[in-house]
C-alpha cells in the first residue's frame, strides 16, 4: 500500500477539509514557521514538502502540506470518474480551462496518490462526526487515493483530562469503523498538543509501513526522537537550575531587636496580627528575595521559549504579593546579651519561683535569684551555639520549604504550558492553565518525596511522572 518507488523516503501527507489547520500542525511538527496561516479557506494552493528528519545515508522523512478539500462531494465524483475516457477528459482538459482551482485540487489528490506513504487526515473534533457532512465524501477521496490513513483529531480546545479526550477519540473511532483504509484515530491538536503525543503518532505510522520502508523509518524516527528528547533534557536542566537557585537563595538582614524578635515569634503563633513594621529589616530582605524570584521566573520563561523553538518573552509576575508568612525562613543571629535576659526572665526566674513556692518561701527568694542567674547563663550559651550552627553570618532570610515546593509546582506548570503551545498560535502568550494540570502536578511532586535540597535533582522524575499521568499512551 505504501509508495514503492523510493524506500529511502517516507512521505507523510497532511490532508483535510479547508481551514481545519493543516499548516498550523505542519508548523508545530516541524518546529518552524512554514506556509501561511490565515482564517480563510484555500490558504494553501499547492502541495509543499518539508523535511522532518534526514540521515547521512540519504533517508528522508518528508511532510507534505496539501491544499484543503473544497467541494468534497464534487471532487470525489470527479476523481472516481477518471477511470473512463469521458471522465478523464473532463478532469484533465475541461476543468483545467473552465475551473483551474478545481483542477488544481484534483492534481493535488493525484500527487498524494502517487507519492504518499501515509495520509494524515485532520478532522475538526469540535463537531461530532455525525454532523460533519463533508467527512463521508472525503473518505471516498481517501479511498480513491488508496493509502493508509491516520485520523488526527484537531481543534479540540483546551487540554482536558485523559478520560475526557478518550471519549472524543472513541466516538470518532466508531464513526471510522466502516472505512478499512483508516488504521488509527488519535488526538493531535495543532494548537494545544504536547510533544509526547507526537510519539504516539510515530508509533501509529510505524504500524502501517511495509517491511522495506520500516527500516528507513526506524532510523529516521530515532533522529527525530533524539531532537525532541534533547529539547526536553535542556528544558529539565533549565528547570533544575531555577529550583536550585530558589532553594539556596538568601538575603542577609540587620539583626533584629529583642522587641522585633518577640513580635515575630508572636505573629508566628497567632498572638499578633500578621503585620510587618516598615522598619523591620526582614521586610527589605523579603522584598529583595521576591524581586530576584520575579526576575528568575521571567528568565526561565525566556530560556524555555528559546529551547522549545517558540517566540515571545516572559512576563514579570509580582512574587511578593502572593507570599505568606509561611513562605519565609528567617534565621536570626541572637545576641548573647539578649538571650541572657530572655533566659533569665523566662527560664530562670520562673524556675526559681517554683522552687521558692515548693519550699513554702523558706528559701527567702534565693531560688529565684539562682534561677535567674542560671537562666541567663543558659540563654547566653544557647545563643552562642545557635549562632554557630544556624546563623553564623547574621540574620538571614530565605525561602521556606513550602515556598520552594510551590516554586517547583509553578515551574512545571510553566513548562506544560510551553510544551502544549502549538506554533500556529503565533508568539507565546501566557494564559490560564487547565485546573486539572495543577492537581496532577501537585500529586506528582508529592509522589517523588524530594526534600528541599534534592528537589532540583528530582525535576526529571517529577516531570516524567506528570507527563505519564497526562499521556499514559505516550512512550518517550
């Protein structure tokens, strides 16, 4: 069934009703801008080929973007009538003179018939198959072409949970059951596909090629797969650097007074309103951290865009506005003098008072005095030990474990948005992600059980977990 003229070249022909999205999908699969994309019929006037993969031995995987079917019913009748002399004369002579556009459509179909190894037939998944009246006429055309057909569901809208997309696939599979030329029905939206879905497409293509072409195809598929995996690996490295930076970023602040320390601890335990004093040195440190986080997220977006061959630029988000008290890890260097006073008051004095009460006051306050001295010494000693282990350089402000985890979730969601952004949509523009994505990402991050210092190194595991949950049939 596949083209036998040149087993070193595999020809994939994109066909569909006019204005369904062939050129948009071609751009997405090729990772570069080709042809013209416009919201009108008959934008593509003649078949054009583009190289998907090529090896040193001369094997090529070619993608053909073809003119869209216009009047499908008339085209089907004309092609079917070419087998008799009158029909051939009308098709080749009459139409060429009286209706050149219609004649060019026929020439495109003849080209697909003579050249194609596999036909990729796009349909508009936004409408049920029973309402798409043109489909039956176009299946007659594809039957006349006589090559294996893989039906691609396009224009499916925003990504949805796998079970919902599976329902769309199932109804189109049922609609195609009577057409023996259809080998598979898969989802591959030109505007919102994920690159791992392309592996499913290549698996479907491999199943319908003859033995001779399969040898060339496997070599070409590996070349293509290495390109996709290389982009993924580079993206993971960018995400790892970003998370590692967030996990280890810190800002030094002036040591806080005893009053500020007490109020800080009080706010943590809900004793005071969660308000920061304008002169609190930690506020300036938090602001500096947030500014760097904002710049880093924007830089991450730009880097991922470049890696994935998209145009556009990151938009700065105000990180500080969505931070909470739990987002910060503040480690103060405690003055031994302050700690001595606090220890004397809280530990020594109260302990000594208890001793006095236990003896009925017979110690004449000696217990309170001794307790105060011991508490002061203990508090000062604890301060020295704490400073040596927790805050050797002074008061530091960094992101909490919870904040780092949230940065990780945001970074993965950003990658998903970019990985689903078809080139036919033009320049990258940030938009709301589907809500179920976050549920999947949160579960995947939780499954990996990565601690703060190892979260960056676990990025590949987390991301693969996410992609496997979203696309269980994709083997990448």
